[in-house]
């Protein structure tokens, strides 16, 4: 009889781990997957194109129910696990289903952070995290009216773009004075704001939400400075928090997220965790690249090929926001002793800023023209000496090769 592997979480991280495991040891386990959503696994990154009407739900499905059957995997979709009994090695689902495990994989992801302001529980206030949220936004868009998106990061801007394309009047509210301040510097953030406002989107920066107003449903957003704007729909896109409630209730060691070692094991060696719910060497994760690395390492250990260790790597962020290409990598803030190399072509909609420290490239922000992003990222990772090509660095690898 094969050992039992139970996976809690039917999202991208958990199912990527299962895919990697099937490549290495397809017959090692009887696999059971529990998912809170009543469907197969889909590409959560592509929710925004579904909202905008560029893709359908079918386009973003990664694993249909047929795939699970073909792989011999038991899928309990729409049946979240509510309790883990580690002493009996059993998981208990909302339906009453109980399954014993020899190995357990937690891939519970994250939850949207809903600002705990008065009125946040009113109908018409939602997050932007899954297909159910997209359905609610599409229903609101069919009714028309005004949408307020709280959060000027990537997710908020994608939600705003989708709702605007569906015909709503959209206002983006951001607490800092620059859009996408985690990925872009002020200059690139200002260019992005200009572009979005030119398309008819309203941007309010430096605004702290104080309350959601309304009786039966959301009707307006009030700010800490006393100002108000009307809203038929409020989308909270102010970040996410690791979903660790189940792990905590099971007595697993958690800090900001579920603490794992270099093999993605928790403090209980029978229990692994991957994705946005984990904390490795004090870091948490939200990008695909590190989570895919985690999946490979975790799968190797589950398969008994435990020679791999998860090592955090520097990551670059390449994004397309409302048709605009953006790229950032490394230290985009700079510090004492660093210098900025800047190219700005407002007519062409291009902005480049390179942060140089000593004879090394420390960081890069690109707006509009991002084709050289991977090359800059390699220079950052390799800590390459750029002294001989410093004058040509802004113009890409062609001129730099000649200089070197």
C-alpha cells in the first residue's frame, strides 16, 4: 500500500509541487487534494485579463478535473480543510470528509488584506484574489457606476484597468505619494500616473482611507482628511497576508507565515509548506519564480531525492500595466555613495534609471523600454565590474560590448 500525500490548497504553488513530484516519482503516493474553490487549478496571475475581457475562464485553467482523474489524484474541490489532527495524522474537511496522511503539504496561499475601517463588511466591498471576486466585479460593472480601488500597486492598477474597460468610472486611491512604490521610483511612478490619467482614470495619492460609508451597501469612501468620493463598488487591493490560520490551529510554528527550513519542511517533519503561506529565513514570497523553486525542492524531498536545498535568489520584476512595460531589479532606492544614471525620453515614453555603487550596478528601473532588463539583472547578480562601460551603460549591451 502506497503512503498517502494530502495537499491542502489547490492553487498554483501546491499543484506545481505535485507536477514536479509526478515527474520524479509518479507512483510514490496516493495523492488527495483539498481546495476551497469549487473548480480545478487556474492561473491566478491571469485574473486581470479575465476581468478586462481579454481571456475567458477556460483560457486560464491549468488543471481540469479530468487531469486529476487521469493522474489518479482524488480532488475535493469546494471543500476546504477546517482542522488538522497531527497526532492522528488526519485532516478534517468542511464536508465531514476525513483523510489520513503520511505526508502533508500546506499550500494555503494568502488572503487579501481588507482594511479594518468602519464599513469594510458592507456589500459592495470586495478583495481581488480569485475568480469569485472577478464575478462580483463583472456583476458590478454590468450595473455601471463608480468604482474606487484602494491600493496603487500592481493588483490595484490591474483591477482598475479591468473595471474601466468594462465601462465603470474608476478612481485609484493610494496611501503613499507614488504609484507602485514597491517596484518603481518616483519618476517612473509619475510617468505611470500621467499615462493612466490620460486614459481617463482618476488617481488620488497620499490618501488614507478612514471609512466606507453606506447603509445597505457601499456608497462612498471617506478619507482621514475628511474628503469623500462616491462609490458603487470598493475594491480592496492593499496587499495580502499569508493564510496561516489552519497551520496555527494545528500547532505548527508560525511567525509572519509558516516557518520552513531549506527542504520546505515545517517543524513537523511530516508536514511541508510552499508558496505565499511560507516564511523561509525570515522572508515571505509573492512572485512566481521563487515559488517554482520551492516546488522543485519540496517535490524532490517528497520523492526521496533529498539532495536539493531551497536557496533564495535575487528576483527581477517585469510587468505590463495597462499596456505599459515596466521592469525593476536590485536596489532601486540607492544610498550613501551610490549614483544614478538616468535616461528620460518623454516623447517616446521611455525612462531608465540605473543605480551604481562603486564599479557595480546595484539596481535598475525601466519604464516603456524593458528589453535590456534581463541583461541589467545579470550584471547585478554577477556583481560585474562596469567601469569600462559606464558611459554606455544606459544604452544597452551592444554599445557596452564595443566599449569593453
